[in-house]
C-alpha cells in the first residue's frame, strides 16, 4: 500500500506541474486569448496584417494559421507569423 501512495503523490505533483505550465503558456500569448474568445463566443475580431485590417469571426485555429469568415468572404486564411495585432470585444 505504501508504494501506491507514493506513486499517487508523484502523479499528482506531475499533473499539477503540467497544468501550471499550460496555464503559463496560455497567459503569455494574448493573441491566442483574443482569437480563442472569438472562436468560442462567435464574436467578431479585427486582425491586423502588414498595416491592413481584416474583420471577421474566427472559425478555426491551427498551429500556423487562423481561419476567419466574414460577410464578404466565406473563408479567410491568415498566417500566424504575419499577424501584427488583434482586436476583439
């Protein structure tokens, strides 16, 4: 029984460390917060790329791209490394 208690305690410590690391990473990327909020709440955002403003609603978040849709265009794909700023409510 003692072996299980020690293993359970170590597993708990490991899980809390992973959770803290994920939380710290999410908090360190403000672009991700705004884009994720648009995706989950279905709210519009303004994405600024090379001085141009692209309005839309986030429909998909990928590791290298963000997909938006707008009244004018059904699908807009923007590379994450090209995004200068993001504005959302």
